[in-house]
């Protein structure tokens, strides 16, 4: 493009990425109402629906600061020839760190013990006795960039044995250090610590339901750093209350931000964070620079976008 394009930045991104954007474009800040007369939009968590796309007459590119495109009206964008770009894998290391941190906190009951200690309570041996990661059978649903980063930490750092399920990866590309489960039920029935790293697709929505949770060994643990809609939250709350699931942690929810009356919040064995998996300095810089470069390149040259459509397998994140 000969004139400087107008790019609407809907949410905060790393200062280095914002500075790069300002070198080549007129930037509309988060305070400017959207939809707007922008040529491109960059979004992190905000939903961009079909009606938003229809209300942006000049829109040519949507840049997703992250991997999952489930909050973007990709069908509406495709009908108008609008490129939808994303950054799968750019924040994988940060999300994997959080997932392993969650697992350690659950296995050592850190939250409940910390609260009891600060309150001066006496703790029984049952309350303080935990597990090592290498003691449990580890299962990972989704071996994309984040799933592999999590597996690498568990295997190399903790000596854990890991098996996983991901139908989107061909046999010759499967990581040799990870045992392969043939089906999701096969993974669940042998997993004492489950990590979710799959995207939210029609095939994964609600797949961790009451039946799936019952199929896991009693007293298993669950960590979700993928997408909230994968887990039936009411079913998980019931499984925690019954002891079928000993502890769970989630960085993501079906409704974000989650409602204070979410049934999961009644459980002391449930840990929650507000979708902060990629919120580290390193990840924010990598993701921000990646999506800014992609958007500018697309506007400048009209070339084929790096990640133009919603992936159809669970290798996305």
C-alpha cells in the first residue's frame, strides 16, 4: 500500500510490537470505539463477531495475538476475503510453564496448605503428603507446540512418563519420547494427571464431560491451559465434590471473565487464573512482534498470510 494503513489495536500489546506498528501505520488505540474504518485490526481476547466485521468497510486483515480463532468470525471474514492471521506456538513455552506450575501446586496441595498455615491451623499427615510428578501416569490431550513444550518439561525435568492423544499428527511426526494413545477414552482411563492443550473445535467442545471424568482413575488431577469450552465445568465441579477428581486447575473458562458463581469456585481443590498463560514478558514480545509483522506484510504486499484459516485438527496450540 502507498498510503499508511490504519490499524485498530483493540488490546494492549508489548511496547516493542506497538512501536514497530507505529513505524508503518496509523494506530487507533484501545480507547477508540470499534468497529471502525480501519484497514486491519489486532485483537487478543476480545470477540470479533460477524456483525463487527460487516461494520468495518475497509477491513482487509484480522490479526489474532495468539493461536485460537474460536472468538473470531472466520466464516464472515472468508466471505469478504479478509485474511485472518495468528501466532500458533509463539507463547507455547510460557503456557507450558504455567501448566507445570499448576500441576506442582495441585500435587503438593500448596493452596490449601498455605491458607491453613497462615491461619495457624494444624495439618494432618494426609493433608501434607503429596506426590512427585514422576509417580503419576501423565496424559496430554493435544501435542501441538504447547503440548510438546509441556511434555518436554515433564520428561526432561521431572523424569515423568508421558502418553498423549492427538489424531492430527501423522505417525512419522509423532514425538518418539511420548507414548501414543489410540483414542481419547484410552488416554483418559490410564491418566492420573491430565493436561489439556487442544484447541476449541466442534470435535473438542465439551469432550471432557461427566462420562470422561468418570472414566479417569479416582483421585486423578486435571490441568486446563487450552480453552474453557473443552471442559464441562458443572461436571468437573461435581467430580471435585465427589473426590473422583482430587484437584483441578484452569487458566481458561467457557465464559471469560468467569462469573463469580461458577460452580468450580466452591472447591478448595480448584485453582483458577484469568487466561494468563501467555502473559510473560518474553511471550508477549514474541507474539506481539510476530502478529504485527504478519499484519504489516499482508497489508504491504498482499501476500499469502501465514495462518489464514482456522485449523481443523487439534495441533493448533
